[in-house]
């Protein structure tokens, strides 16, 4: 989820940058241009940081950031283990 405090025009600009960078990753892969792919991946990363999808958290509710944790190994492990098999 991106930072809801971003102004709509700023969010739109950043999303466009992100999509352009993702297309550049694909184009670099298709031509096996490893240098261009590395640069494109960095552009994807920078756009995601600017959108608030990576990097320092933009919310301040005091709860821990569990975004990069697996449900089966984090605080939700007991709940996850109780799910019927095949639901994941």
C-alpha cells in the first residue's frame, strides 16, 4: 500500500515512473542487457520508496511492521496453522 498522504498528482507521477521502470526491467531481460536491468531494478526500487511501499514506514500507529513476515512464522502462526490445508 502506498502512502495515502501523497497528493494525487504526485502519486500518479510516481506510479508512472514505477510502471516505466518495470517495463524497462522487462525490456532489459528480453535483450539480456544486465547493466540496463540493474539500472531498471534500481529505478523500480526508488519509485517504490517514494510511494512509501519500501523504506521507512509512513504510518505512526505504533504497531510493528509485519509486511515482510510470513504468516506461518510470525505472530499469526497459530491462526495460519488452523487453516484447512490448501488455503495459502
